[in-house]
């Protein structure tokens, strides 16, 4: 059952006239990206751009992207070193210059700075096939191989038959598979492919329907092979363009295709760029983790306090069916590890009764990590929920039908992603899914049990409240920790931890699955997973320690721990185990690196508290960095060392087992 919140009423004053949905910050003043550009303040005020891009139309967003793409990323970084950047390499068969502006805008919408390298026309084979190319030298976080129909049709003879297309497509697919293998062995980021649209101007050239059907089958087989590459290669993501085309986005602009060799329409490139923006948010650790939804007018029709339990619209009638469809989508999202919560201005008793007893409800109490119904301001409830779950508030998506409530949350909690749904419930689903807030590279077994684990965590907090001291609570909690070398089964989860963990992350180095496997294969590397359990259940894999040995020195490259298990002594126990193991295997010195970010400042004393001392000339724990592991930020770090003479004893309440594996011997 979820935790419920029925705090004493603290009724919000009536909405002031004209305040509905008023945006916060610079947006409220009417400032635009163009205004900042004309005033020469775009670099200086880059952190405000994210808010200025909210709610813009596609054409307005493109215009803003054109201005933003003129900025020198180095200038922005010099003024705002904490703004995370994403290196993107763009290559393909056709002309792709029109992708730069929408890519720049889409990343800026999520508070990211894009550093885009655009390759020459039709250079993708050289870019990906030659490891000395600029693409590889740039070490992109995302390498975009943008495929278009002319990749195949430019090499089909005239006249042609479906068999000619099949032969050419098979050759191209084999080539792409070789390029993927080369990238996976030599590249460091994610290679993004896409499926190819089949414009009608090709099918219509075949006068008989049997041949058209055959061409369709050949083309779909080609796209199926491209999609399957993401299943067999951990460095690959394939964007399926079919769902975007199904929304009515044109695949090709005939004039641009013929005259400029730009074989995908600007509209399709813009929608593709939005998908890349979601992916960039994920690889920089900014995927959302919690979906908090309003109830009246959002999850069901009507007002519970006025209409009563039997009077709300759900399941029955066309509007009720629309609300039910919305609940099914939310339940589907929750089944994949996203935490679901209700945040409503209502009395808790009838809300609980609706979730528990209403026959038309799809969402039930067990689907929710918490149901909050009271009369306090919603930003306060969101903040308290984040604190209870030990999550940052910027990991939340908030959905409400009230322009006032949405505006209030935007103003009071600007890091929360706000989705305002309208009066038509049939459009709720589209509004929620439009920005891919929860998109991730891959689901793990941990994801599918995350809701249960967080509900257990709330039970742990209630258990804590029953003790007079933290020490007694920890002793009774019966914390059991297993520190072990990473195995093949751990790879996806370890990669995910590096991408999603921000608070307890000493260097914020993001790893793709291929990076994890490379560390596992390195005889000098020590790659450890932390598993935890206690009297309330199994927490699963909750942390990672990454290190490498150089002679008699062991370098701790990163230490990460899930926010679910903070403050239990797990980190102290694991660090002590690593230090003991290092000493036992001939190491005489252990170093640890800390790179400060906006979210990990609480860790600046982590190594000193464990007996480490600063290394001269390494920077300081209060230096600012972007937290993305960029080479140019190497000065923004602090390095500490431990001589292994005296190792602090681990917390007595932790029951630790350890297995360092072959590489740790």
C-alpha cells in the first residue's frame, strides 16, 4: 500500500485574476531568445534559455535554435562551467545542415549545451570506418548516423524491380553492420541509427500492386534489421521514424531532396531532433524518475468534493473512457520503474476510497508510491515527497489541468517538469508523452521492482521514527551488503547507475554498457557492484566502485551510491573493504578523485572523513565543474590520497561480504 498524506489544511488563497498559468522568470517579462541575441546577452544569460524555450511552437523553436547555434560553445562554457554539454557528431548520406538548429534548440530546452560536429556530405562510411576520422577524435557522446531513402535508391539501377532494391538494401545493411562493429570497438559514446521512410514516389513507380507489396516487404525487412542492431549491440540506439511519420510529419521535401540533396524533410529532422534531445537528457543523467499527477480534471473528470465518489467521470461515457485510457498509460509507465504519486487538493478519505473501491479505477493504491491529498500548496507537497523518497525535485514530472497550479509549480519549483493538460481528456496522453521525460536506453530488472523498493523505503522511514536514536535504528535494520566484481548480468544496471545517479556520484563519469565491459576486460581495473538488503527486503544493486591499479597505487576513479540507501553506512563499509583489499594485495597508496557538481557538494568531505589527505595542486573541493567528465574540466577536481597505515573501521551494524574477482586479486 502507498503512504498517504492528509496533512492539516493550509488552504491556498484564491487565484488572483489573470494569474492562470503565468510562467516564471525571464519568460514572465516577455523576454525572448531573439531579445537576448539582439542585446548581446545570449551567452551571459544562457542558463535562462531553457525557460524561454518552454511552450514555443515548432517554428519559434527553430528560429531560436538558429540563433543559439551561432554561439561558440567555448564562450558559453567559460561563462557557465556548470552547464552540462553534450558532444554530438552528425554524419550520413545526404545534406544534414538543417539538423543543427533544431538539435541545438532541443538540447537547450533541457538545460544542455550542444557541441555539434557536422560531417561533409555522404562521408558516413569514412567517418565511422576510419578510427582516425574527426568523428572518433571528437569522442562524441552521441554519434548520429542519419539514414535516408536515397542511401538505397541512389544505387538502384534504372529501370529497377523490387529484387534490385532488395539486393542493394542487403548490401547497405551489411555495410552498416560493419560500421556498427567498428564504432563499438573504437568509439566511446552511443551510435544512433534510424529507420528509413519509404516515400510514395518510389512505390508509385511500380504499376502493379503485387510488386508494390513486395517492395514494402523488402523495405520493412531492411528496417527490421536496423532495429535489431540495438538488441545485439549495446552501443547502438535505433530511432524508429515510423511513429513520427504516423503523426503526419512529411518524410521528404521534393525540392530540397533534388536540389540540395537533403533527403529528409525539415519537419522530420525537427521531430528526429526532439528524440535526440530526450536521449541526450538520458545520457547526461537527467531522466525523470517520478510522475506526480493531479486528480480532479486530470486523472478523472469532475470534482470529487462536489460530485462525490459516484459522480466523477471515469470508465463510463466517452469522457470517462478518455480518463480511463489516460490511467492505463500512467499504469504502463509505472510498470517500468517510474514512481507514481498523486498530489491533489482534496480530503484524503474520499481520495483513498476512490483508489481502493471505485470499480472504474485502473490505478490502484499498490500502483502508487504515495497518495497526497490535502489543502497545502502543491510545490510544498512535491518538495516533501522528494525529501521522503530521497530524490532531487528535478527528477519529478508534475501533471495538472489547472493553469494556476502549473504556473505556481513552475514558479516555486522551476526544476520540476510541468505538463499542463487541457480540458479535453482525449489529449491528456499526447501531452504526457510528448517530451519523452522517462525515456532511457534500456530497462533493467531493478527498474521493474523500483516502485516496491521505494514503498519499502517509506516503511523504513516510519520504522526510523519509532526509535530514539539513529544508531539503534541502524542496528535493528539489519543491513546486509555484498561487494562483488561486476558480472555480465550486472552490466546494464551498472551503466544505468552511472547515468542516473547525481547526488552520490564523486566524479559524474557516465558509462555506456560498452564502457563497463571494457573495464571488466581491463586487468588493471577494479569494477565493483554494491548490492544491499535489509529486514524490509532486497534493495538490489545500489552502487558502483570504479578503480584501476598503477604499480603500487590504486586510483579510485568513481564511487556511486543510489539515493535510496543514503546514510546507512554502506559507503563507509565498502570503502574500508576496498582499502583493506588494496593493502592486502601490495598497494601502498590509494587516491580518490572528487569533481564537484551542482548536486554532489555533500560529498566534498567524503574522502577526508575516511582518512584521506589532499594531494597538492589538484584543485579544491569547492571548485566548480559541469559533472560530465569532460577533459577540459580536469582542473576542477580535488584529489585525495590514503597511505593505508590506518584504515577506519567499518560501521558495526553493516554485515558485509566481499568478492573482488580475478581483476581485484
